C-alpha cells in the first residue's frame, strides 16, 4: 500500500526546476506532500483532494491525476531552502483513515 | 500553541526492557498517528486512531501497543524492546482524517535499543 516515489534523489543548482512523482496502486481520496529537513519533523506543504481541490504552498505546485492514482510535485526556480527530503502521503479509498507515506525523495539544491 | 508534543526526545533501552512513548496535541484534533522512520524506508505507519476510543493497526504494528487515553493523548508502548526497534518515532495528528486534512508532526523520539 506504500506509494512509490521517484526519483529517489535529485541534485539541482539554485534556480533550476524539479519534478517529484508519486504513484499508488490503490484508488485515492487525497495526496499529501511534506518536506523534512535533516533532524527535524516533516512539515506539511500541500494536499490535493479527489475532485480537484488543492490546498497549500504558494511557491510549490502539484497535480493529482485521480484516474491514474498519480501525483507530481513541481518545484520551480529552486531555492537553497528547498533542500530536504520530500514525502508523499496517500489516503486510500476503502474506508480506513490511514495516511501512508512513500520512501521519500532527497532534494539537494546547491548554490 | 505547543502543537504536538512528544516525550521523551531521546531514550536508550536495553533489549527486553519496556517503555511508553507519550504524545499529546492541543489542537483539538480527532485523528492521531504513530510512525517510525528508518534510513531509506520513509515514514511507516505503526498505529493510528481515527477518533477518541478507536485504534487500528498500520503497516508495521508488531511489537507495539497503543492507547488513545483521551482526545489529546496517544501513547505507544514497547513491551519488550528489540534492537530492530531502534528508530526515530514520530507522532502526528490531524483535525479530521487524511482524506481532507493535513497532519501535524511532533519533533520525534530517537530510540536506541542495545
């Protein structure tokens, strides 16, 4: 049930763009995105709901393809502060209230 | 507001010892979760509680028990610690379930079992 994230790691220079993908084998109610910096707790970025509603970050965008159970996180004009590990979390249709995360994508932004 | 508070922050246990990790939130959230984080494995769900009085197993529940003491508190117990339970443990909460509300995380408990 754990969603699959790709790539596992990305290295960028400041100002470059990146895309992180998340896919599930189950139908989803929603997809969450979180960022975790080293030694800290994960922090919420964005939630994408079934039906198209989206809540979250104003400088990072994301998409949710409900038919394919896939989501992508778009980081444009990356800043040094974007460095960290990004996790997608999924709420699977079927009645349970589990929030299950992928293994993460480590993003490094260099000057 | 304090948000989600976990205690202790660090703990070293000997194999076979027991302990309880405490978690409390002051945001009037209904759902609470326990995760463990190991290198390369992401965040794996141990147990969750959709509301006060209910708990359910996650992906890796073996070796753990939980108690949803009241709406604010959700504790995780290791009855007989094993080295494989060495990990960073995160508690999280959300106002409703994950279908439409985000989760807020505590600062984590770093547990070492020797």
